[in-house]
């Protein structure tokens, strides 16, 4: 059941995020990768971005009226 819900979530995210936004995110991540040196710093930045996404995705979904 969890895998099924995960697939639905991924499909929803793919439908909400167009290819242009995905390409922009990849470009920003590639730029950020060159600026951060060290494994610990990458884990910290990744964790902060993950926490931000954890809180922002429901807010954005609520604003869209889902």
C-alpha cells in the first residue's frame, strides 16, 4: 500500500512540476554542487533543503487547493 501511495505522490509531483522547472532545479543543484566542498557540508545542505521541502510541499499543495 505504501508503494502504491508513493507512486501516486510521484505522479502528482510530476504533473505539478513541468519539465522546465525540473531542468531549472537540476541546473541549480549542479551549480550548488560546485560551491559546496566536503561531505559533511553536503549532508547539512541536503538536510536543510529536505526539511524545507517537507514543510513547503504541503503549503503549496494547500494553496493550490488540492
